């Protein structure tokens, strides 16, 4: 699979919402509980500072996506936040890493100074390993900060990455 990443287009919405909804339905990583349809997905993805899609240049198939947006407002508006979703059937092929690296460059290009992840779920070992590899800094542990789909709570580990000094 030869991947490239670009801004999403309306024609991508069916695949994008399906991939996003896989993560939401899993109930183990995203804070969202509501599924998207094409209409709510178009609004949601359009409201971000940037929504990128990773696609196979040969087939055009969407492999994953990310959203990038401010984490806060005003005096903290230079801090951004992002979420990543990779199609379940093809996880483990470093697609997430490509998305994160593209996101870091895009965030810097958009003038953000820091990328912060508020809620990396402790059991998401693939994400934790990737963020450590890329040089993100762990902020600590928030006990029981994430409500799992089964009704139990799990720890979250916020992270940050300085984009511009």
C-alpha cells in the first residue's frame, strides 16, 4: 500500500465516517459516544482546523484519518489537539505513525506551538509506544479518566509535543 495524506474531500465522507465510527463503537479510545452519519460527519470534519485522510494512491481507498483543532481558546489557543483513526482491518502497518507525523507538520504550519493529547487511554499500548517513539512527553496519569464501553473506568495519560519554541 502506497499512502499519501491530503485534506479530506466530500467524496471521502462515507469511508471516513465508517472508520471514525469503528473507533467510537470499540469504546476504547475516543471520548465520543455518538456515531456520525455523512451529514453530521461533514459538519464535524469541516469544523476542524484540518482534517487529513491517508489514502492508497493505487486504489484511492481511505486507510485512516486525523482531525486537528485548538485544544483551548484565547491565551491557550496556541495549543492544539488531534485524534487519529485507522481502518480496523489494516491497523499495525504504521499508518498511525504517518498520520501523526503529518499532523505535527500541519499543526506547525498552522501556527500552533504545542500539540496536546488530553486522554490517551492506558490500554492503548500502540498509541503510547508511538508517542514515546516520536518524543511526546507524558504529563502523568489521571485515574479513571476514561469511561469504557462496558461501564468501567480506565486511567488516561495526557501527553504533549512542543512544535515551536
